[in-house]
C-alpha cells in the first residue's frame, strides 16, 4: 500500500500527407512531428505527503467481501509497506495451500543468494572413448530447437544449433553422444504432483536440460514430454548425424576437454518470465540453481531446505511453512499468509533492497502475464496499479502483491 506503479501511455500519431496537389501559395504545410514518447514504466517511492493507511476504514471496506461464502477457507494479511504495520488480517498464521504464490519464496531466496545476471551453461565435452562426446546438462530448461536468428519460446534462450555448429567447427571426430544429467539428483516428480499434469501442460519430469521447458509445441499451455533430457540429446545427435542408437546415458570424465558451450538468459530475465506466466519448470530449475550455489543437494528435498534456510537467515519467520517444491504446484504445500505478506513488505518497503527487483517481475493487472485479464473490469480501478503473483490449483486460489 506504500508503493505506486506508474504506467506510461503511448499515443499513436498518424500523419496524412498529400501525394500531389497545389504548389506554391496554395500548398499545404505539414507541421513537424512531435518528439517520440518514451515508455518507462517504473515503481516510484511514495511522496512525503502521502496519506497514511487507515486500518479502521480498510476493515470497514473489506467486512462484507471477506465473509462471502464463495471464498471458502479464507486467510489473508495486509500491511503498510512503508512502516511494516499490519493493517488487516484474517487467520494470517494458518498454513494453507499457496499454489503459485509459493514462487515468491523461491524468488526471494534466489535474489538473496545469486547475482541477478547469473546464467546457466550447457556444455559438450570430449568423452573417455574415441569418437565419444558428452552432453553435460547444466540445469537450463530453456534451450531452443528453433534456428539461430528466429524467435525462441524463452527470450534469450541458448540454441541447440549453436552447440552443433561449435562441435562441427572443432574438427573433433564424433560417432556417439553420452548424456550426463548428474547435475540434478533425486526423484523427477515432487510429492503432491500428478502425472496427468504432464500432458496437461503444467509440468514435466524435472531434468537439468530441456527444450522449451519440455513443451511439445511453441505454446504456453502445450503438453509436455516425459523424456525432456533425452529429447535434447536426440535433437543434438540428429544435427550431428549421430544415429539415435548411439545416444546413451552416462557421465563426463573428470577434467574433460570442453568442445562447445552455450549459456541461458540471465537469472533476472528468467525470473521475469517465471513470475509473469507462472512457469513451474523455471521455478523448479531456479530452485536447483540456488541450492547448487549453496553447495547443497540439487533435489526437491535440497531445494526446500535451501529456500527455507535462506529466508530464515534473512530474518523471516518461517513458522508454519511446509513445502514440497519450488513452484507451488504440489497439493501438499502449506504457507501462512503472514509469510507471503512479510516477503512483499520487505520487497516493497525498505527492509530488503535485494528483493526490490521482485516488484518488476510481478505481473501488472490488465497488462501482462497471469494478471492480463484481472482487475480490469468495470471502472478498471486496479488496471495498471495492482502488481501481484497469482496462484491457482483445483481447490485453491491465492494472490500476493
């Protein structure tokens, strides 16, 4: 409530020019075009004279709304980001299913641990046997199979064609491809995930390398493959002319000679996409990125431990938090509204400057991402102003911003 989002409006100017007509004294003069309007949406600090939120008025305004039967098991908390003062709450300590608002915890922990320009590297190295090359997966789920120079699903994604081209230019003879996925450990599906969500387009078995988040088509909600890493290896093998039967799992030899590498977009760019479209695969791999940086176990259990530890060390009270993943897709995740509120207060107020970029990652109501068609009905009072992370599961709906 202490943060204002400024939305710039760009006007379109159409100039009609006569191709022919009178000249000289009867000629029509055309005024020079005005200077271009620059688009610079930003979040500004509150002016010193801004009104102080009134808890009594807020309670009165919300009284009928928060008791609506359609809300079911409702909890929440609202705070003034300037002071941290709680203005309104309803069972804020009760741990409930957060759905994708759990991504706020993952994002906050990553921002407190990793540089925002951190990138993931996918490498191909020389194998231990003649003619063998090894694809070393480095945690990047955004690799693109689109030709270099054409749009990719994830902006700034590394290209498979680039890897293949580097190998061909290296002069190395290759006859087989080994796939090394040892960067991730543990189960590929988290507790509380459902197998039907793979063809449903919500998730894929987690692997340290994927094409377009394992989507089977260039569409946000496309069904996912259940063999994401193998798909990448086979795509590279095809470009190199390696027979599919000569692609096998394995590990790279120690200190293997690097033959080719590509890098992902920055962490900040990936978190922007993750938050805007509530991308579960990006959330889970960013969780692995975090735990690897801390030297932990790159598994679901390790990610949960790392996220919880980082936020606890940063001073957040994690009492009541019980999560199984980094994305909030699990039915078994539980987070109190108080924790989400305190993270947003830290980002929007003066508590944790490192979390400030989170505000830029959030979808804007009536404008983009999962809020594109929210808060824009009627008088559109919230459009352009509300910035929030949505969360939706079969039996839960949440919002934090």
